[in-house]
């Protein structure tokens, strides 16, 4: 049974994600992975207390986020990659220009359901489509990988 708790009876459709960078729409994506956080655990063995070990939260770490979609007409995604590397990076006196990105889950009715605001984001990898003469059966896909400094989650009021 699919639970709809928190979405007012709407079952979230996880096949439509909008990527925005510094408020500019980059495009829609079919897959997002890497929306996770890991908290290191520091252990402290207190003297005289042999029955247990104290555990405390430590540093948080986030893996890179990977987004995949079919090829589209817009150059906004690749332009962002070029701004953060190569001659775009050099023209900024070799200073990294990080962005605030938003990954938004869009419902089947077109409404924004939930978003993850990613801070300190910059692209670290772009993968274009695999091209082969006579290749049929799978769409041309592109992929972008983002390094970042963490994210927060937010819901939208309907």
C-alpha cells in the first residue's frame, strides 16, 4: 500500500525533478541520486563504565549528487559546467564560483511537492549521450554530477 501522508492524498511521482541554479531553471530530470547525509559517530569509553560506550554525533558528509535526463535543446546545463571549469574558471581568476541549487520534486499535476536546497554546489562531471549508428531502444541521456556542502529539505504549501 502506498502512503500519501503529508501530500494531501497525492501520491508523489518520482519521475520528474526540476533543477534550478541560482534561481535559473536548468531543466527537468528523470533521475536523482545522492540525496543523502552521513553523520560520523565519535565513541567515548568512560572510565569505570564497562557496560557501554558513549556515542556522540560528529561531522556530517554528503556524497555528490547525480542527475540524469534525456537530451534537451537548452544549453543552460553545459553553460554552468563551463562557467565552473576551464576558461570560465580561468576568467574568474581561478576562483571557484559556487551556486545554490534547488532540486524540486514535481507532482503529476505539475505542482511542486518537495525541494532540496543544495548549498555550495558546483558541477564536477558531465556525461553526454552514448552515440552509435543504428542504436535504437534507449533514449539519448545526459548526466551531471554536483559536489556540494550540504542541503536542506522543504515542502510547499498547497
